[in-house]
């Protein structure tokens, strides 16, 4: 019985990770097409499923900034800065390190 529970948890975790990756790819695609309002919503879904996804916070912050939603961008960037300040500097320099 314990083994079944462990297997179920592993499978659920794998499924959630795959779903989050799919959403992240969708959001990145929307961002690259200039569909900023759509990608903000999609990155939001990623963040809802995985609040610690710093890349989603960075990208959503950039989309907020591009659309003039600076207060919202600051919230996302502050979350990243509070967790990994070196990522903000690397993103500004155009160096992806996530």
C-alpha cells in the first residue's frame, strides 16, 4: 500500500512538471511573438503551479514592463531579487543562467 502511494506521488509530480514545462514553452512562444498580454496570463499559470519558478517571474516581469505595467513588473522582479539577486544582473546583461 505504501509503495502504491509513493508511485502515485511520483507520477503526479512528473505530470505536474511536464504540464508546467508545456505552459512555460507556450508562454515563451507567446512572448517571442509579441503576445504580451497572453504570455502574462500563461506565465501566471506557470507561477501558480510552481511559485518558485524564477524564470517565469523574470519573463512575466519583462512582459509587464513592456506593456507599461511597472508595478506588477516590480513585484515579479522583487521576488527574483529576493531569492537570487545574481539572476537579475545576468538577465540585464543578456546572459541566461537559469
